[in-house]
């Protein structure tokens, strides 16, 4: 009955004539099963056709590939599959011959027999016949056997010809980007579409198959679906053919096609895909056209698979707002299957926040990028600079969203601060809880809270709101929560300071402006509704007019200095400039009084066409000029600026160009940075942040200012350490064959990257690092300028996009942290020399501020106790971001600046802070 049910369902569901294929074969097997108990004196009968069951080996052979997770798009496994299928068919023919030859002919077909046939002789006969050898020492004697032999030989020749044709066709399709991919039962399929460059695809593969995601990526397979006419496909194939990429090559399929074609989606098993990534060409000359094409791709995928999870990367935030206004990709809804990230918005907001809170950019970037916990050097010789060990300790941390233990709310009625302290105690100070994500099952919404306050109560499991924690830790397993039969370590009796509740006075509602006589007259004639629409039209017309005529900076303000200078390079060849100035200004203006505002001056060859977004902001000015011209820089008094942002808006060359031309996209930004820092004194306090589009170009930048004494010693140390042979170390030799590099090997690799990043490297070393063997140069995170918050690399957005696959809320978490208020806390004298944990506890309870890192100088200053410890002095070195330091192992210094998240702005003045 089960066989009949399977036969019937297959006939109906598949929609083809199952009854005349496997149905006939299975029907012929039934007499064999029925005659087995009866027997016929051990002889075959015409009802004993059990050899037909060998045809099911073809299905079992294919299922074996799925069970072993072997990639049938790989040339080697395709050949194995075809050869195995051919062998099974030969086996079937041999068994058929043996059975039929040993049967007695019917009376009308009786002939002379020369001897009995065996199974081995049948296999031998079919093999030599198919191979067109045919020795003739063995031949069937019965008429039925001869007919079966002819059928076996003809069938074997057909199978052999089909196999050869399949191999040749497969080779042609592979070379042209054709072919297909069939996902297995356990395959986690990810499809990448759009028009990404080859460098972006390489970064994508490095991030998604990073060792930190080994467990989550166990059955992962990536399919690149490239459009026609692009060089990226060949470059990615060459990258996968390298020896060091053999482990991921079998898990990556590169095909030619478009998601706009349903047939192409079907041939890559798009219906089984867990996620779709739509990536743009980051160096496109027409960003609007690029975004429009990717939006159409997103709509085509949604039409084919409405439940598809899509990560869409757009170049401009304007395209994102257009989608969100139409109801697509709105943030905050649980189960939202579309994640939209805008490149210009992420860059401008992050850099703007970094200028307001020095060190914030490396803090966010390192949390988005997978580096690995074994990046901490092994300091057996005791000569590794302390700042390298501390910086890399923080680089190994990442953001994780993990559901909170039900014990916190149901048994302990714990608040946010108690849970944060418990996690910190349970992990020995190595994991931090910095916020909450609340999912409302009834309203299908999601709310992200960064530092909701010490008295915010965790919601219970009986509530319709599910609560997850936002953790900073080296890996997911490093987060330890209080469970049953564990001691709760977060509850302590301490007075809650009143300072946190009343630090900032809430502004009362503003008095409405009195309408003008013209507005009163318009209201009487046209009515309230039409009058309001008319006022909106007039308001938009005024904003547009002011955007065409931006305000120039006052000379007195420029002479006084202290302004933030934005230099737009690479805009000379553009017809229009979309800067995204609103995203840059917003972090610098949020929650600040008029006295705290710093003037912002933008210099570019042409007025940004989106300037109307900031024309109503106070103290935001524009000056036309060329950033590479010294006289224009003198006009904006760059020497007295508070900070300078070299914003790269170029689209020439880039990562999609040839290897020897990738520097062109960042040429003007590098030249401008060198021009600025040559003119600035070495001990200047002016922060110069450079925007690079291609990561390997960071080696052409000069050293960060105020760092010469420290880097001189560092370079000598790095040269000495890199000159040692890895084979001389027994610890490395023991791990030579390991799939994961040893700690010492990683330390050597990281220090080599830092040495290449400095200006003292030899030219031939630079050329080697930029060649095929220079993959290490892409790890810009190990560069001192990046560690000090003076470098932004555009490829970080690829890491952010990829990690949204493993953490769907990551983009919302990063946006919430950028939007949060930052407080820079100097270390009070009573806490100098004490552990970071003690100061963390004090800030959390007494001031309702959540400490997340330390801005520390690379050289420890002399403990004189005089002057402002936050102001850099000669010999202090550069400042670097120490992310989430081990709380109980880190000692605070007088010059440390602790970066804190203020309490969530929406909850700061709420009548009650209880969440339950």
C-alpha cells in the first residue's frame, strides 16, 4: 500500500508520466518478491526479474552526493557522478544478462548451450563489448541472451556517448558561466546578484566563510549570479582556483544569469534559498541608475518568492527613503524579510559620529568585521608593544543578539543593570550587555534599546514581548547567562544616583509662531486645509532656493578656528554631487545646545545637489574650492580646524579595475591627506580622517600625527619580529598542518600588516603586498591610522552586509548605536590605577552611563599629575580604541577616556523606567 501511495502521489505531483518510467520497473519487481517464498528448485523463472532493482541505485547514487554535501557543480564531482552512473548501468546490464542467460529458453526458442553463465562472466562480456574490444572468448548461446547482449551493448554505447557529451557540454557551460545548481536537503543556499566588483565578491567570501562562523556556515553554499558582460565572474573564478581557497571553492558556484529571468532563478534552486544579497557596483558613475536596477532585481525576487529574505545594498539613501515611503523595507517589524542598507548614509553618519566621539568609527567597524579571537599576539619574548595587544584584544569582539534567560525576569525580577553586571561577572569581565531588542508578537514590531537605563525591568516570558540581549563578546559561546542552579551575581545593594535622571533638562513645548497677516488672509480665503498645503509648498520652495545658494562661512568664524572641515575630493569629473551632508550633520547636532555646536564647512568644486537637506541647520556653510589647492585650503584656515574629513566621492577606476590601476580611485584622497599632514605640525591636535574606497591603498597614507616617537620603536620591533623564521618556533611547527593558524602565526601576520602600513616599508614590499600574494594588505584594521579613528575604508560595508545573514538585526543595532548619545568620561583621580570593572559599575549606577571602551594613548605618559590628561602631549603617541576591555584585568590610566552610551533618549524622562 505504501508503494502504491508513493506511486500515485509521484504521478500527480510531478506532473509527468511516472507510470511509464519507474512505475513499470516497480511493477516488474513485484513478481520477484512474490515468488521468493515459493521458489523453483533454486532456478530463475520469467517472474524472477529482481535485477531491475539495480535501477534504484541511480537514485541512491545521487542521494549520496547530497548526504555528503558534495558540490555537483565542481568539475571533479561531475565526472565522478557521470562515471558512477555509467558503472551502475553496466552493472544493470550484466545482471540482466546473467538472469536471462541462465533462464531456459521457451520451447520454440530452444538452442544449443555451450556452458553456464556466471555473474562475473556477464560483467566481463558487457564491459569488453561496450569498450568495442570484443575478444570473442565468451558469447551468449541462447536467443534471449543474445538479444539481451545486443541491447546491453547498444545501451552501453549510448550511455558512453551521453557521458562524453555531458562532460563536454558541462565544460562549455562552465566556461561560459552557464550550468545550474541543485540544492540538497541540508544545503543553506545563499544567492548573490547585482553587479558587484570582483574585490567585493572576494571580501564577501572571506567574511561569510570566516572561521568565526564555522558552525553556522557548516552547510552553506554561495551561488553568484553575474550579469553578462562583466569581468567579475572570471576574476572570482581565478580567485577560487587558488590553492589557499580550496576549502571554500567546492562551496561556491559562479554562474551567468539574471534574477529577472524566472528560468535562471529555477536553475539555481532559488526557491530553496535562505537569503538573497543584491550588491551594487561601488564605483558606478551613475548611482541612481545602479540603485534603480537593484531595486528592480529585488522586486523580481519578491515576485518569484514572496517570502524571500533579501539584503539590498544601495549606494544612496534617497533610494532607500523612496522604498520605505512605499512601505518596503521599513525597520522595526519582526519578521521583516527585506534589509536595506545605504552606503552613503552609513559612511557619513559613522564619520560624523567619529568626529564628535573620537574612536567611535573603529569601535563600530571592528564589531561589524570578523577578525577572530586568536588575533592577540603571543608575547613570549616580551617585546610586543602593549597597545598592539590591547587593540587586537578589542578587535576580536563582535556584536551578538542572544535571547535572554527567562530566569532574569521570571525568578529574579532583574533590571537591565543587574543583568549586565551578572553577565560581566559570569564571564569574568569578557562579555558585555549593552542593550535590548524587544519583539512584539502582537504588533509584529521590533524595538532596539541601547542602554535603557539601570532601572529598566526585563520583561517576563509571559509577556507578548520577547526580549533579546545585545552582547559584545569574542564569540557566541563566550556569553554566559545565569541559568537554573547558578548563582545570580548581578544584584547588589547600592544607592541610585539622582544625577542620571536630571542631567539634562527637558525642553518644554515650543510656543507656536503667530501667523503672518498674509497667512491669515490665505486661511480666510482658501480654507485651513488648502492654506496648510500652500504653506508647505512655499516652505519647500524656500528650502530649495536656499539649497541653490548655500551660506558662506563668516571670516571671523574661520579666523577663530575650531570648525569641522569637509573636503570633497574626486568631484571634478562629476556632473552633480550627492554628498549626503544631512547624514553627516545629524550626529554632530543631535541633543546639543547652541554653545556646544561646532561650525561645519564643506569645500568642493561644485555645490552638492542635496544641500537643501542641511540649509536649515545652524552653522553649516559651503565654500567652493579645490581641496588639492593649497591656497583654497588656506582660505578655510585648515590649520586651526578642530578636525578635517577628506571625503572621497570619486568613481574612477576602483576595485573593479585592473590590479595595477586600483589606486586611482583613492589617488586624490591620498594626495589631499599627504598635503594636509605635511603642512600640519607633528604634535597637532587636528584630527584628519581619510575616506578610502579600496582597502589596500591605506599603505600609501602617511603616519597619523602625534605618533612619531612611538612608531619609531614599533617599526624596529616589527622588523626584528618579522625577520625570525616560523620554522624555528616549535609551537608553529606543531600547528603547521592545522586548518586554523596558531596564535603566534596570527601575531606574526598581524604585525607584518602593521609594518606594511607604515611609511618606512620598502617599495618592493609594497608592490608584493599589492600583488597576488598581498591578501594580507586588505586587513586595514591592523593599521595604526585605522586604530586611531583616522581612516574609513568603504569595504567595511561588505562586512556589515554579510554579517546580517548571521545576525538579522545587525544593521538596526548599528544604526541604534550611531543614533545613541555618546559621553566621553575622564577617569577621576580616585579610579586611576583601579580596574575598569569598578569604574564601569560606578558609571552604570551613579550616572546611568554604559561604558563600552577606552580611548587610550599608545604610549603611557609620565605620571606628573599636571595639566589636562585628555589633551595629547608630545610623546604620548596616538590614541587608539580599546573595545570592550577585560573588565577585571584592565587597569585605568590617568589619560584614558572612557566611551559611554548615555541612557536611551526615549526613556530618559519617562515617568517609569520599568519595562515589565
